[in-house]
């Protein structure tokens, strides 16, 4: 990250905040019931809030995911959402929201038994109070893959 201060360009390097998460499958799913996971997580505040490479405090959250195969097709639909709480604070003088809410819908195509292609749409609430685009809802589209490289090991 680079910033201007007193007419000079300054650079900084920082690890940033480290995200941690844990998910647990509640149901495996069948013809009627979707596979269901609960997810909890947080961040270690290792970044520097003054340099805007971190939030400066831990964030905590949780959510739920539902996945269902579409008939006998190699398609899986996932719906989910989460809620992150960070407490009201300021970053670089900008008043932040106490929480962030997200929802997502994803479609996974199983190309082979070990490899899938994934498309995802995510909707997030604004993270700042009354501060231009940072206060607006965010729409994101992501594409990726899932690769089972060994028993119990998945690269996404």
C-alpha cells in the first residue's frame, strides 16, 4: 500500500488481519433435505489500522450454508448467509458499522469426481456509515474451482 503524506510518497508493508473459520456439517443431505453447515469465524487483528492494512480489533461472526444437488445432474446449488460483528469504531477517521451481513448463491458444476467449477454471487451490506460507496450494498461475482487432491484435502 502506498500513501501520500506531506507531498511525499510513503510505502508500507503489513501482514493484514488473519481470518480464521471453522465449519461443521449438521446434515449430510438427501433427496429432500439439503446438506447444512454452520460456520463460525473471526479475525486476528494483526494488521495496522493506522496504515489501513487491518481493522485494529477482532471481528467475530457466524453463518449457515445449505447445498442441494439438482436431480441427477452434476449441478449443486448453495445458498447461505453470515453475520459479522466488529463493534462500532473508526478507521482512518471513517465511522464503521457495528456489523456486516452477507448472503450468497452459488452454482457448482462437477466436471469430474475430483474437480468442480464454481460461480458465486455475493451481496454484502455497507461497512461504513454515511461514507460514499463504502456505505452502499456491495454486489460481487466470483468464479473458481474445487479440487479434491487427496482424502479429506480440498483446494478451492
